[in-house]
């Protein structure tokens, strides 16, 4: 078994497969760990997929979410006490999962950048840029939003949709309160900005979800950073494209499947990517284990379970995003300032609710008000 990419999704899959006694190698193209342009937010409900504690890499437990419109008109929502929202540094989370996978018996090979991937007589063959070749019965594609392999092998959406993001990690907390995450609407065209606290810093980002307005992001940060208590030009900014959910499509083929960002699983409304990454790593390992043990004829169970557990909710999330971000001021007034709305958003962030639980009422309310 070969897993391409040692991020959160790939290393989670490697851990579960190795724990099940499978021979698995985790391939990573980068020789050294990098700071990833990721907010690091995830629902604490992800703990259910791991027998070891994730709390050791949690920098902050979020119990409140602070929303604003153009840095004013604030709304504060408290998260459900039993299901808080966690903030992690991606490099710490990834390293924990990699080490747990190695301890369970997985092999970790780095650097190994896949140059060619093909199937020959039922066996997958991977060749690195340096010419090294590996073979396996099954392949897991987990190398993120820039992966070429899902398109080549017909996995995930036929037409990819991207969020355009810029992120910056800063030292110090500014004026961000302990246990509080910030979401800013209004400054960002067809998107929003966020600020997630770390133990000794803040992850700040800007993203747009139904358009391409990256040119405005520096102007947004110039306004947002002073409001958060930082110099307007502080930090090094990282730009990235993030594949977001864009329809129900097969995530598997014969002996191959895609997980995490490579599978376009990111939430199209609030950009949550870590929960579906870890979920897909767990479910992919389960489906592969059953297939290799001949308890199932193919890997279709993986596509089915991800549709049920994630895709059905994201289909509604996509519809909400298309309405909300086209009419953001109306969306903020009716979708955030409504008395029950902050609690519902908080419950979605914590994993207690899916978009399907609120979508029809929200969409009708927004469209009716706009018309």
C-alpha cells in the first residue's frame, strides 16, 4: 500500500492501515516540514477516529466565535460545551499523525516526489523524479489541492472549484481574547476573513469562495490587522488555491482512491478542511482494509460513506455559499445576526449539525429578503 502525501489525511490513513496490520508506505515530497497556509481549526469530534489523544497538539480550545461586518456590528456566539472547536498548528498535527503511523508499523519515505503513476497487470507502479520505483496493489492520493492525480484517474469533481486564500501567522495575540475565534464578513468580496488564536500567536487568513479576488487581499489585511492589534504590514503572507467540494463524484477507482484536499472535500462555505481530511483518511483505510481482506469486491463503500457522512451536508453548504456570498450584507443580517443563527453556525463548526439541518430555511430566507 502506497500513500502519496503525508499531510493530515495521508498520515491518518497510514496510521489506520498500519494499525490493521497492512504493509503501508507513506510518501512525502518535501524533505523538511513547512508552515502550511491553514487556519488549523477543527471540530473536537475528530477525536472519535483516533485511539490516541489529539489534545497534545491543540494550541487553543475555542469556546466562543466573534462575528463582525466591516469590523463593526459584532455578534458573539458560544459553542456547545460538549463539542468545542480546536486550533492546531498543522506541522504539529501532521508530525503527531506521522509518528503514530510509524509506531504502528508504517514506513515513512521522504523526499519522494511522484513523477509517474501507472497500473501494469493489476499492480500500481510509482516512479519518483529521481527514478526510484515502488509497487503496490493499492494507492491513496493524499497530496493536497495541487495534486494532478485525481484528474488523471477521474476521481472527484470533473470541474474543480477553488477558494483563493491568503494567510499569515503572527507572533503575539494582539487583542484576540482567549478561547475566541474571529470571523469577519464585509471586508472580503464573496468571502470572509478569520483569526484563530495559537498558544503564542494568531493564524489570520482571507478567502473568497465563488470568485477570484485575491488582488484585494492585501488591502483587506491592511484594515484587519490593526483591528486585531497588529501592524498593518506584519508577517509573511502565503497565497494558495484550495479545492472545495463541488458535487457528488466517485472518489475511488480500481485499487486507487483520493482523500482530503486532493478529493475536493473542503467545506465550500466556511472552508473547514481538517475534519473531512481526517474523516476521509479513516474511512479510506477502513474501505481498503475490507477490500484487501476480500470482505468487499471494490472500494465503492468509501465513496458511499463519504457522500453520506460529508457530501450530503456539503451539497447544502454549497447552496448556502452561493446565496450568502452573492448577497453578503443580507446574508450577515439574516444569516448571522438572527437570534438563533450564531448558535447554529457554532454547532456546525463543532460538528454537532450539518448544513442540511438548516439549509432550506436559510436559503429561502435569504432569497425572499433579496427579492
